C-alpha cells in the first residue's frame, strides 16, 4: 500500500513540521503518558522517518515498530487541539485520520475498528441493534414524536442518543422543546448512523453509501434545517458529506444549542432561572471543530444563576476522552482522560456539569459515578427542558 | 544485571522505556541531521528514563557514573545543535516530568521552579501576580527552564535585563557524579556563570530560583516597516540607546515575504525589514518612548504601523519558524554579532543565500545595546540529501564571519563545537578544566561542546570538518 492516501501537501507537512513541540503539552494523551511517541510531535517525527526509509510505501511490513506506531494512531481522541497550537498551522487532525485510513486498509487497525464497521453496515447503527428499535427511545421516555413526509426541520437523533439509555433523555428533551415552540419538524423515516465513527476510525470504504442515503432522504423531505444534539453527527453532515459526495447538501445543519440560542433571541422560549452553580464542558467536535463556542454559553447564561468557566475551555477546551473511537480501542485510557477532565470541571465548585454531546455526557457521567460526592453531568437540552417543566 | 533493570530499581518500571519506537522518537531535536552523516553518531538512546523528582534524577546520574554509561539530559529539545540528542547512545533523561512551581515568595519576587517547567506556563502563572519574568526564550510555548539555562539564556527581555543567569538567585544542580548541590553568585568553588550555557555537559539543572521584576503599570508594543534595510538597522540601533525597550526585534526579509504575500497589509509585502518590540514602564515613560519611536521612524524613512498591528506582531514573537512551510526545511545558525556590524552580517547572509539559491529571512533580537542575536532562517529541503548537506555549510560560513566581526556562535553542541576555540578561547580553556574536574568519567553528554565525538569514540578533526563543508559548498551547484 502506498502512502497515496496522504496528499502531497500532507507529505510536505510531515517534513515542514518544525518539531518545536508547541503541540506536545496540549495533547491529552501525551499529558497522561509523558512519552514522546504519544505526542503529536513524536508521531510526526516517526512518520517522517518511515517516509524517509520506505519512500511512498507506508505500513507495508508488520514489524513491531509499525504495530506500535499504529497503536499510537488509535490512542488518540482526534480532538484536534494539536493543530490549534501548531507553529505552522498544519492540519494534523486530517493527517491522523488519513493515517488511520491507511492502517485500516493494511489490516493493521485494532480489531474493534473492524467490528464497529461490520456492526454498522448491518443494521446501520454502531451498536448493532435492530434497526426497527431505532425509535424505541420515544416509547421508553414517553416523548411525543413526529414522522412526516415533509417538514421544515429534521431532527437527526444519532446512534448514541437513540440507543443508549443514559442519553435518551436528550432526544426526549429536544422533541419536547420542538413541540413546545410549535415547529414543523420530523424524524427521518429511516435514520442511518451518520457515519462519523467510520470517518474518524479510517474505515471509510462504505461511507459514501451512508452519506448518500441520509442526504437523499432529507432532501426528499424538503427540510430546510437539520438539527442534532450530537456534534459528531453535525460534523458528518457539515464537513464530511460534502467531501465524500462532492457537493453541499441542500439544507443547513446546526447543533441544538444553536437552535436554542435562536429561540431565546427570538423570544420563542423563556427558561426559568436555575439557582445553582454550573459549569460548561465544551465538546471538541462542537467547539473546536464546529466553531460553536458562544451559543451554549449564551443559552446557559440566560437562566443559570452562576455559570463558572472551567480551565482549558472554549476553542482550546480539553477533551473528555470520548472522541476518536478511543472508548472502543482503549476504554481504560478514555476513562482516565474523563476523570482528569472531570476533576478540572469539579474544581470550579459547580453543582451541575453541563455539556452538549451525548458521548461527552456519557464519558463524564461514567467518570463521575467513580468519584465520591459525584456531580450531576447533564446535557444542555435536558437541563433546559427540565427547567421549562417539559420533562 | 541489565541497565534497564538497574535503572528501573531507581525510578520504577513505568518510567523507563527501551521500546524501539520510543528510542527513535527521542533521537533528534529541531534540526534534521543529513542522512549521510547520521552513521557517524549513535543518536538512538539505549534507554529513556523519566524521573519524577530531583532525587530520582540524581540517582540515575549516580548510577550512570558508576557504570560509565553516557547520559543525555533533555527538556523539550527545542535547540538545534544536538545538545539534547545522544551521540553515543546510553541513557536519555527526559526531564519534562519535573515541571512544578516549587515556591513563590510574593513579597520578594522570588520564584522557584523545576527544570522541566515550560516558560509559557510560568508567564501565565505570573499574569495574576504583581511580578513579571525579566527574560524568556523565543520558544517559550514549549521550551523548559532547564533547557534555557543550559543553552545560553538570551531572549526576550535580555535587552533590558540581561541574560537568564543575571536573573537567577540560586540553582539546584545535579553534578555528573550524581551529587545534588546548590549554587548561587556567592558559591565558592563554582559560580552560576560557569555552568549556565554549558549545554548539559557540566551539570543537570534541577531547580532555579528566579528573581522576578515588578509588573510595570503600563506597556505597549510597537511596529514599523522599512523599505531600506540600512534605515531599519540605523533606527533600531538608535532606539535601543535612546528608549531602552524591553525587547526590540528586526526582521529582515529576502524574497520570503513577497512570496508569502502580505501578512498584514500591502505595505507589509513590500517592506524589506520590520522593527517591532515592546515598551514597559510608568505610563508617561511608555508614552514618551512611543513618541520617540514614532519620530525616529519618520526621520528614518519608515512607516509607523497602528497599535493593533503592533500587538499582532508582538503576539507572533513565539512563531519565527512559520516560514518553514515554504521550506520545508530551515537551516539556521544563531550567532551573536556587534550591533554596529549587523548590516554587514545581514548582507553576508543574503549573499550566501544567493550563492546557494536559498531564500532567507533573518530575525535579529537585540540582547544589549551593543549586541544582537542574529538568527537567519535559510529555506532548504532535507529530502534532497546532497544538496541539503551542501547547504548546511552555510552555518560554518556564518559563524566564521561572525567571529571575524568580534562576535561568536551562540551555542556549540555537536555541530558548532569546532568553533568554540575561535569564538571564546579563554572560556573554552576554563570549560575544559571544569569538565575534567566535574565529570572525570565523561558520562554527562559526552562528545559535545568541547569536541564532536563520533560513536567510535574518536573526535572529528576540525580540519576534516572544515574541508568537507567547504568542498560541499563549492560542489553545491551540481546537486
């Protein structure tokens, strides 16, 4: 397998990397291990050596060094903070993903990646659940849902929210708020996984089929806006589908935090005050990669008595460890990163930890259950719906 | 008993690695080594150790001294002369784990930090206090306290406050024998100026107590463009005497900026040089300095830029390597030159660049009114191996010229060790004596600074090095 998957620019970038180390201390994985090979700088240097030694052919032999290197590629949350701190503004995140893609094609990726891919292409969700049960969350939560042929707003629920008990309240909250506002909204007739896990894991072979299905179905419904409570789904629709399909879908894609912000500005909702100290954890895929930083803060600021900013937040926010499929490839590491992040969030003295991503909510929530005197970790949509008395 | 097992007994299993992948990851610093000569040195450490306390670091050093195993201390490896890279394998001591702020005496302005602390973290820590750092390196976002102490200690703030060693109250060091001791300006047997800048060959810096300076009530950055380099140099030299900024930097462009297009404005693209920097002091002093700056820039034919552009340029001071994207490799050689000879040095660098068809951008930081840290960035391509090797001769040529001007190489490491005698003959003699005294078994960063020793235990003769590079330079056009 040649390194043709790496663009010419990326191969240039590997040599352009200044090796200044500005990225190193910002990498949550390096922060945990302290070993150079786990740092973005270390990985770029190792890649450079491989390119020097093997020319354009990467990962052709299954030596111990290659195996260890591929492990480093998957011991990464793809949080993208390394690129933000890069002296040369290199697109390191894209480099990591392309390298994962190469290792998948060479059969060197961790088993869990293949398993996820196989599972996803069966019932079209990452949990391998029967696709008929995709809307069971509504039954469990008692949510009032709508499935129409046409609608102004399409609510894309996502796999984690649909199938994971801990997150189904987010779907209940979102539907309750959409109904409260009186929106003309709908769920998809047949919602497939957005495919984002395929994109970040490098198992991209069938991704186009997924993107085509979801985009075509939504365009047939003439939806103007797709809203999701999952930043990963939003990224798939907004960034990955146009790349895979070669065109932009005919609808806008926003996260539910952005819609809440619009509702507040337009006076469509009023949220009763919450007399508590809260702090907000920025999901990487929403804040850094999606550029949505101010909206959730404006929403929270409109009703929370005391909103405290944690350290390492906003665009440079620290990853909770849930991203990049790390939970599947190295769940112990993912848990440790969540504990570290939660410690930072707890140090604000907040009674409620709020986020806006089902994966972050889960990972932080699980870490919280391992802490004595654990704090509530809540999704923004749930907190708003609860305050409004809608759930 | 294996080396790994012996070291593990000192620091524990999870902080020792002999993995091949890890050894490669630690086998380099900023500067790519031409592949043709990598064979001369054993850059791969045999074992990497991450101590978590000074006691552990001292324990490893003591063990290495007993077993006669080379030790290479390493911070963030942001220096480009091989100081943090092994040349004979051995133990690599990764000191980044020793990164704590040990104590802060807010009344006296004394801050004690461990060697692995990153300068930018210290700057951020002090932001909430009434104190400031007098001096910090241009690589502050990643470079460590120990690394800066070991490699010269000149940087932003040196113009006003001198080098790092002048701003250190005391230092806890680990000697090559593993003994831990404290030195200060009144130490009898060895003083900080003898050890600072010793490039990790005489001691390992463990902790430093920094003398801070009171935060000034007012501060402002400044920026001006010049079409004529000579005008920019003249104005800069005048300003450092008249107004004494915290820092003053002159950036001279070859064709780089034109290729890169305007960073800030059309005038920027056309400028041959820019001057930027930072004033701090009482509000009226800062205002007076800014007025003097504006007048002098106008008199010198420069273009004064607005405050927001000055702020942007000052915030970019940690990113001089951005042009590397056009390389992809940069060749550099920091030298100290007398400020009244700077224009000659810049012209010389440009001529050399033209001869070798290398574009160049030059960063010049005034470290005193009379001395400039000259930092050229020649664009090259390490993938064209022979051509890159030929290009690398430019570093020797620059140092040679700096020495004839009364300047010197800023550091020696492996690659510039041949210039130590010509640059600083007296210091080198004293340095060699200290090395013998402090490191009788030659275990701490051996084969550097005083000599460039190969993996075979032989030092490269200067005549061979000089002849080799000069020949390559002449053959350069054929590569």
